[in-house]
C-alpha cells in the first residue's frame, strides 16, 4: 500500500508539471496584445498619437470613397432610366409607323405593338382610335377595340370609344364595342345604346346586344 501511494503521488506530480507546461504554451489574444503594447508611458503616448493621426487621414478618404460610390450608383440609375425612356420612345415610333402602313397585316402588327407600351402617348392613342373609326379592314378595327381595352381608364379613349360606337357601320365592331362598354361599366354609353336598340335598320344581333348592354348598365 505504501508503494502504491508513492506511485500515485509521483503520477500526480508529473501530471501537474505537464499541465503547467501546457498552460505556458497557450497564449491568449489578450496576452498577445499586451505584449505588443509598449510598457513605457512615453511610448504608449506616441503610439496613441500615431493611431489618432492615422484615423484623421483615413477617415476623409473612406468618406470620399463612399460618396464616390453613391455618386456612381446614382449615375447608373439615371443611365438606366434614360435607357428605359429611349426604349419606350422607340416602341411608340414603331407602333405609329406600322399603323400608318398600306398593308393591313402591317397595321395589325402596329396594333399588336401597342400592347408593349406601358403608357402610350397621345399620338399612339389617336392612331388607334383612327384605326377603330376608319380603317378599311374590319380585322384591324376589331384588333383596335381589343387594344384600346387596356387603356379604358383614359378619358380620351372612353370618349373616342363612345364616338366610334355611335358612328360604326360594321356589325362585328359594334358588337365588340357594346361588350367593351359593359366591361368598362361606361354609363355614358347608355344614350347611345338606347338609340342603337331603336334603329330598325340595325343588324338584329347588334340591336339585341344593345338591349343587353342597357340591362347590364341599368
């Protein structure tokens, strides 16, 4: 038992020595920074002055860099906005050019191009209304009705649709215009629908549709 006790005591001592050696090898971040920081007050003051001066020099540079970055981002945004405006103008010009062509297929393409315009200008809307009123091809007029539907909230478009409904001679176009008036809930079309429903020379299908429109709009 005595021998075992001394053996255990010796093992405990060796373990403590090994632990001390391991602890001496571990250097924490705090210890490392403490070693870097000078111990003499004069040197500490000098290092503090250097760090302060570095902050004064680097601060404006960083601020200027951020300002330049913000300016560059603003210029990019303006360039993108200008590019979008130019693309929109190009679409307007293509639409107008196609609507003025001699070929009915080209004019149909012009009507199709109007769907690509988020907000067409007055010229495009006027061209679509002219196509609805007087294009010699009925298919172009029908396509114009569908295209103008997407701009039905525009006051000029609504007035043009009402004017066209009263003046149309094509039963197909009249039929579609009545449907559009109902979809837009255009109360201003009621007098025109009454007049159409009482015309004896009107196509019976259109006259019935006018009566249906009156019931829907009340």
